[in-house]
C-alpha cells in the first residue's frame, strides 16, 4: 500500500467523522479530550528525558496509525512508530515542549487537535504547527495520527 493511499485512508476517516463533529475550544473541550492532549505533552517530555513508556501507552495499536515527525519522515503502523519513539528516547535529547493556541474538534469517536508546539532546549526555542487525531477506543482516547511541521515564517 502506498503512502499516498494510506494518507487518503486517514483523511477519508476524518471526512466521514466531520458531520458528527462539534468544534470546542480547549478551555471548553471535553475533560477526556483535554486530558488526552495533556497526556500527550507529558509523554513527549518524558520521551525527551529517555522514558518512552508514557508515549507507548497513549497510542492506538491498530494498523492505520500514522506519525509525521519534525524530521519529515512518514511512519505508518505501530511497529514503525514505536521504533522511532524508542530511538528518540534513547537519545535523551532533554528540553521541553509545551502547547499553545489549542483548538479541539470532537466527534462521536474522533477528536482532532490543532496547536502550536513550542520547544526549548539548551536556550534555543523552536515552534512547530501540530495536528493530532485521537480515536475513542474501548472508552479511552488513543492517538492515531500526529503531524508536525515548522511554522512557515520561522522556516525562512
């Protein structure tokens, strides 16, 4: 299956869920989706400190999960994604990442989060645009897609 086809499958899943979505701002969002976003950033910071465990608990194990990280790589499927996270944790990069300007759109079983990630390490800060997709699985919001890229103004 090509990467283009996989991405189209994820987009189709999102499009099917849109009629059931209700946009909410982060301050109003559902407690469960706000917790999922907060858990993601705690897990990301733990991974930078060398602990991949919290990130592994956050993700779905279903075959349609995708991760497009800041290095430009496109990972598809839990095995590829977990290997990427384990390698990142092993580097113990340090620093921290926080989210700002969080917007959450919640549907029956899909939640889409858009925000800006602000990272800091060794006195240097960096901002990325981020999109996260969570799916309700067995009563828990599990991440099924994460995509980050540099802010265009910053990239110039």
